[in-house]
C-alpha cells in the first residue's frame, strides 16, 4: 500500500506540472524525513549523482553534438548521401534515414538528430512532392536513432543506474540500430514505389558525388574513429566524448572552416542548458532512488511481480505496456530514471540479461519519443517543419509500428542484441 501511495503521489506531482527533477527530489526528501532517515542523505545523493567519471561524458557528447550542428555538418552529410542514392526509388527518403543514422553515431541525441537533418531534408523532400505527413513522420522517427546507435546518452544513464558496462551497452545497440534503419528504408522504398506523387531526383554527376563525399569525409572519419575506438577498447566512453569534442572543433573550425566564435558560443550555451537539465533530473532521481530503496519498494515490487508474473515474456509485455502509457505524459529520460531502479530487481530475478534489457528499454523509450502528446521528436519536427501536431502524429504511426515490430524481433531473437558484445 505504501508503494502505491508513493507512486500515485509522484504521478500527481508530474501531472500538476511540477518539473520532473523537483518532483523526484522533493518526493525523495519527503520520504526520508517521514521515515526518520537522516536528511544528510540528500546532499550525499546529489553529490554522488554528478561525481561520476562516466557522467562526465554526457555534457561532452552534448557539446560535441551542438558544435557539429552549428558547423553545418548535418547539411554536408545529407548532401553527400543524396548525391549517391538520391536518384533511387524513394532516394531522398533513404538519404534522410542514412543521414539520421550517421549523425546519430556522432551526437548521441535524438533531438539534435531530428532537428539537424530535418532542417535540411524537409524542404528538399516537400519540393520533390513527397507527401508532407510522410516526410514529417520519417524525420521524427529517424531522429530516434540518436538514442540507439552509439554513443547514446540514455544508454550512458542506464549504465550509471544499473552499474552495467557502458561499452557493452554501446555494442549491444549496433545491430538493433542497423535493423531499425533497414526497416525504415524498406518502408520508405515501398511507400515511394507505390506513390506517384513525388519526383525522383536526377542522378548526380561524378563531380558532385566526389565534391560532396570529400566535404562529408572528415565527419565520417571522426564518427568511425570514436566508435571503433570504444569498441576496440582504445579509450573509454568518457575519453571518447572528449576526443570527439576536440575532433568536432577541428573538423568545423579547421577543416570545413564553418565554425565562428559566435556559433561556438551559441553551441556552448545550448549545451549548458541541456546538460544542466539532464544532470538535475539525474540528481533528483538519485535522491528518489535512495529513498525508495530504504523503503524496500524495488524489492516489494520485484516480489509482487515474481508472484503475479512467472515468465519473462509476460514481464516484458507488462513493462512494454506500462512504458507506452508513461510515454503519453513523460519524456524519455524521466521514464528511465523512474522505472529502471524499480524494475532492475525483477530483471535479475527473472534471469533476463541486464544489457539486453537496457536495449529493450531504450527501444521502448524510442517509441515514447514519437508517442503523442509528449513525444519530444514530434514537437521538434513540428517546430522545424512549421507543421500541425496532427500532421506529425499521423505521419509517425507507420514508423511507430515498425519500432514495435523491432521490439518483438529483439525479444524472440536476443542475439540481435547480444551477439556483438559476446564476440567482443
């Protein structure tokens, strides 16, 4: 009964409009005070949440992403991919998805991916006659690749909460990310093949292909170096974020010469706002997590689930349903910080691999990113495309179905997630 009252109180605060960080932290402090525990646990929890070498990678990856965004890297990537595949059936749609995947591999942010590629792709695709709802849905869904294809900020946060290897989580996200890209591309090709409303792009000449490829090459090299460096163990994810930031400054400031002092300052300011928001939420969640652990809420929930749910499949189905409902009114990071500490005990009790569960959880969070009314990517694309919310919502529905299909595939074939971490 105590557990129910605590969860209802938390959701009441969230529905009342209290910021997630203060709702979590305030609820945690209240529980500690009512339970007679020392309030000094609050500053200890706040300090331990940010005093982490792994968490240092979050603001660095965010700053790297914003530097590349301000440097116009997204436009270069899209132009290069378009020059090579733009004349195929659905070529611009394919170029959009591939560009989202490439930018995701260096930004780790779904919002940055959707905004960067959307700014370039939306006008280009609508000019070619692609249905507007399809374009908006494609960009909103393509942006979600930013939190699955490593480096991924939500995977870093999941690893910090569960104390799992960040490198293993990054490796586990590769094949699901590629699978999701493949599903999006297949749907885009089929949709474009049976849609007579768009015009194919003309085949680019070899000079254009060479010029755009050379322009995009430094960014591709940077992304490849970061990912391979993490996978081969040359540096940790935190070291990779620092190297990536330095590489982004070199690419935009020295090689491409698109970075100015004003753009750099704007990137720093935006990164500060985003980083502080994330770290404050993590700090509030740490206090809440410490409080519910002292009240033995995760253990009670684990026992209740183990009595009510005796198979991993039923547990996964239950979690998927809860996350889809939570995605209607919570953003992705909040879902992760609230649910992962509560569910981690049940994951271990049912014998599920915590790395596999992390990828499953991130896939469900991806679905939440395009689930109305609080799907973050829906609002980003709505702003970038100057569209109605209804247009974007209708456009994302086929892609939401494909993402749920990928969740089913990951459940029935767990090697999609675990094969690369096992081999490495």
